[in-house]
C-alpha cells in the first residue's frame, strides 16, 4: 500500500466514524426523550439519552466556569491536530497504528462537532452490573477507546517483537 492510498483509507475510516456517530446521536435525540432509557440487556446494557457538558466520562460537567467549553474545544482541536500529523506521517507498514489513529480522529471529530454545535455531547450507551455502572458514552467515545487500545497493543507487541528479533 502506498503512503497516499493509506492516507485515503485512514481518512475514510475517520469519516465513517463521524458519520455513524452523527447518525446514532441524531437517532437517539429524535426517538428517546432526554433521561429516558430503553432496556436492551437486563442487568447489563441500556440506551439512556443524556447530554454531557463536560469532557470524557463527564469530567468537569459540574463546573460552572465560563471557560469550560472553550477549554474543551481548544483541547480537542490541539489533540486532533496532533493525531492528524501522526496519521499523515505514519508509515503505511504500520497499518494498525493508522487504523488506531483514524478511530481516535473520527471519535474526536464526532464529539467536537456536538460541542461546537450544541455546547454539549449526546451520550446514550450505558453498561452496568447491578448498582455499578460505567459512565454513559457514545460511538465517538467508543472509537477513541478502541483506537487508544489498539495503539497500546501495537506499542506493546511491536516493542516485544523487536526485542525478540535482536540477537543476544
């Protein structure tokens, strides 16, 4: 795969993530009332329409600071720039790294879109066991987490395979 064809593929993956994220958030906003929920797997998973004015996992959501949204938008833009540069410079042989960065970029763009358009992000996926629950999240958050997980795995396994290949 050439560097340019890899770039096109990676940007296409990011675009698909953004489109799926926009579609799912619109669907939830139209069909599920705010704070209402739909049970999917009893005792484990439900759709719950919430809106997050904070960062990931509702960090800073309770803050009334006037700079909160601007800071979150600024941080998102800087992170997107860094991810874009890393993706642009990525070696096509590092395919998993490219996929991971694409997922992170798409997820970050999806949540940034909400924050710029509405000042808050629509979250709707709730995983829980009894009274213990994960913070409500969305497809963009999922893409970011999967991308970060792939990067961690790539770093761990790429490092270990390089060390094994070294003669002692």
